[in-house]
C-alpha cells in the first residue's frame, strides 16, 4: 500500500509542476473557457512531459537524479502551499461549493426513470468498467513483451541503475544503449522517475502511468465534446456514447496497461489538435502556446510526432492562405509565427542534440520502389486483423452521411454539381477533417515509398500508427452529428462580415 502512496506522489508532483507552468501562461495570455477537468488534463500533460524533458538536460550537465528530485519536490511543495492559500484564503471556501456543483452536474444526469437516463447510466457504467479494468490490469501485470523489454523498459533500467553511463557519450550505454538509440526518451525517463520514487524497479506499478494516460484521454475527449456543443439531454447522451466507443477500442485498451510510447504519442497529438481547433474558435493565444508545446512533446515521445506535427503545420498554413482571401491574413500570420516560435523554442534543443550526435529519425527509412501491396494489407489490418472495434466502419459511414458539412460549398441539383461560396463557420469540422486526411496521407507515403512497407506487411506498425487517429476521429464524429441532435459547433469569434466570405 505504501508503494501506491509513493506512486501517487510521483504523479502528483508533475501535476503540480504542470499546473504552475499553466498558471503562468494563463496570467500572460488570455485564457480560454475550458472546463476545469480539461485544465487538470493540461496540467498533467505538461508536468509529465516537462519533467522527463528536464531530466534529460539535467543528466547531460551532470546533475544527479536525487538532486533533481529534491529541487522539483521543493518547487512542488511551494506550489502546493500557494494553491492551498489561494483556495482557502482568497476564495474563502467558495471553491468547494463550486466543486460540489460541478461534480453534481458532471454528466448532467437527471435522475428520472426514463429511457434516456437509463442509456446515460449504462454508458457511464461502461466507461467506469473499462477504466477499472485498465487500472487493474496495469497494476497486476508487468510488461512482458519483447519490444518493451529491449527498448523502453531496458532504457529505463539503464537510466536508473547506470545514470553516469547513460549520459556519457563515450559509453556503450549512452542514451540507454545501442538498441533503438534513435528513439526519443520521454517514456524511459519518466519510468526512471517512477522507479526513483518507488526506490526499486517495479514493472507492474510503472504500468499504472499508462492507465492515467488512458483516463486523461477519455476526460479530454468527453469534456471537449461538451464544451464545443450546447448542453442538452440528447447531446450529452451522444457525448457519453462517443466516449464509451473510445473507451472500448481494443488497441487503446491494450496500450492502457502496456509501456509502449504509442498511447502517450496519441495523447499529446490529440491535445495539440484540440488546442489548435479551439484557437480557431476563439483566437486565444494560450491555445496556440499549448498546441505548440503539445506538438513538441509528441516529438519528444516518439519520432512519429515529427510527421504528426508537420500535418498540423500544413493545415495551419492552409488556414493562413484562406485568411488572405478574407483580408484577415495579417493577424493570422502573426499567430502562425507565434505558434512556430513556441514550437521551435521548446523542441529545437532536442533536434539539435540529435543532429550533433548523428542520431537518425524514424529509423532512417530508405526510399524504396512503389509497394501497392501495402494498401490491401492496411485495410485488412484496420478492419479485421488489428480490429479497432466497429468504429472505423461507423466513422466512414458518418463521413459519407455528413458530406455537406465537410464540403459546404458543393451542391447537387438537376444532374449538375454546383460550387458556391461556403459559409465561414464551423472551421473546426473542416480543419479536423484535413488533419485526419493529412495524417493518413503521410502514413501511406511512408508505407508505399519507403522501407517502412516491411512493418506493414508483418503487422507491426499499422495498428500503432492509426491509434493516433482514433480520438480525433471520435471528436470529428461528434462535431458532424451536432445537427442531428439540434446543436451547433462553436463559431469563430469574427465579425459577421468576415464570416460571410468564402472559406475552405
């Protein structure tokens, strides 16, 4: 039981650090109106990512892990006292009243014995069951798979037992050893952080961290759907249903209790996309800062984050080009440069480090001849062999059913296709759709034209790669189904004159 308490402390300190950094950003930039649970997820994501990132640089300059832990623990203690004083003195107990109201309305369940209330209760029970299952499986079984043991788990043990050798560029154990040296270090370093608090290597308890990624992803998706729609009984039921679909995806469940980097990558990429889309809604620069940091952290988690971040950049450029025709390109251009600054500021030291030590990216794939055989292999694995539930097929049907929302400038009448000016609203739908298309196109480019096709044929990479699309596909489905349930997606905070012009 004491080990669980130490595990809690090892996760609570990063959350406090993340909350402190987030509060600094909120003071500097105008804050968005996110629900409180989403701010908690942001704090967790920032804290966990920043601690592993700072561990890396402190190890390179020779700072011992014990000193690093002492510094962060002291800083977390100061933040804890500050937050307690803020809530107890400045709010004078009002915070607790607000929290009770928020908890009471968490799922907006009206305790009436009717069909919709029963459906909501069943959906909540499904989500709770999946969460309990993930936490139980994570805490009772160590990671046993070869690619975990020889890569993420092995590196974590090297950093824990031999930190001097792990940060010595002349050692054979530099960055955890020769095996997969090109892989980023977020997962092994944060596992080392957990080991250090536990005082031993415990491959069962360290899996609980990935269960927290799982529940944080569910919270993010559910409350994002809530914040992007008007409240209503049917709409809340839809949000719960989509969250339950995400919670029951087999591959997501699998990664919730195994120490792979794919779930953290999916988590940070989803955060970056959500913050970017929220920027389109309210033009808050805080959302841009968070989107840039989370995109950078996705690269720090896994090299595939380079591809995913590039897609976000390309979609942002498309939005910038579109703003030129709306006479709004100057402000959007400044925001784009602002986004680039924070992204480069955060992740460029790691990229420069990799270039200096000639550490390759994505396994340094070589250009290969066109391999069309990967196309049926990908579809077979998505829909059958690496099953994501029934969700991929359902999602495609939703896209086909909602084509007017995806392409609002197209119409068909009297046997002719007409192209007209689209309304400048619901940018979230079209930008999110472009991001999903961009990620799919990037993956297929790697599969078809590089030596990565081998990992498609042997079934290694497709499931892991397409896992990154599952949460944002659920978000897009929620936005597309809004009209059926009588709600609207938030619009950009622009003047009516600007919104009436053509858009993507």
